[in-house]
């Protein structure tokens, strides 16, 4: 009985071994056949597979481009930023130079205006001095005219007073103080009028 069991086990093992060997041989045959087929006839890609491959490569390139910037991209960005800054600096310098020119023009205009103001002030001082001089001359003329008008209104009285004063002096009698003062005032006014007339003739 044990011998029969052993024989059955050996038969089973042998059958399994043969089956395994058969499967291995078939597998090797299929692999060799497929390899030879692929080597003889290269597979042609279908349009859909080509498009999918191109789209995948394009996506890969886009990811590379839109990802972390490369050294060349960063260098170009830095260069463009530097150029923009230089242009901005040039623009600001040009504006400052224009403002400086404008300020210099305004300063020159102010200096000219100050000179004009000084000249006008000097002219005003001259006019004021001339006005004072004319007022003094007018006062002298007014006094003289008033005195002449007074003489015309009472020539006999004036003449009599003058004759009386002269006679008193001849007789050695002192003249009255009022009369002496009147005579001195009269002589002073005549002198002022004479001086005024001479000055006026010299100016003309």
C-alpha cells in the first residue's frame, strides 16, 4: 500500500514537472517570435499617438518655460530692469535741468525788477525834493505878491510910514521897533525874491 502511494506521488510530481517544462518552452517560443517580429517590422505610430506624443512634449516644454526661470531669462530680466531705471534717471535729470533753467530765468527777471524798483524809488526821491523846492518858491512868491498887493491897496500909508521913519532917522530920533521890524521883513522878502529870480534865470 505504501509503495502504491509513493508511485502515485512520483507520477504526480513527474506530470507537474513535464507540464512546467512545456509551459516554459512555449513561453520562450512566444518571446522569441515576438522579438523577431518587432525587429523585422517596426511599428508605425498612428496619428493619434503622434499627436499625443507631440502634445506631451509641448506640455513638457511649457512646463520648463513657465517654471523656475533659467539663468538666461533672469539675466535678460535684470538687464531690462536696469535699462528702464537708467531711462527713468535720464528723464528725471532732464526735468531737473529744465527746472534749473526756469529758475535762472525767474531770478534774472527778479533782478531786473529790483533794478527797475530802485530806479523808480530814486526818481520818486528826486520828485519829492523838487516838490519841496517848488513849495518853497511858491511860498516866497505868495509872500511877495501879498506884500505888493498890500502896497497897492495903501500906497500913501506905506509911503508916509517910510518917510516918517526916514525923517526920524535924520533928526536922530529912534524909529519905532515895529517899523524897524517891518522894514527888515520887507528887505528880507525882497532879497528872497531877488535870489529866486536869479536862480530861475540860471536854470532857464
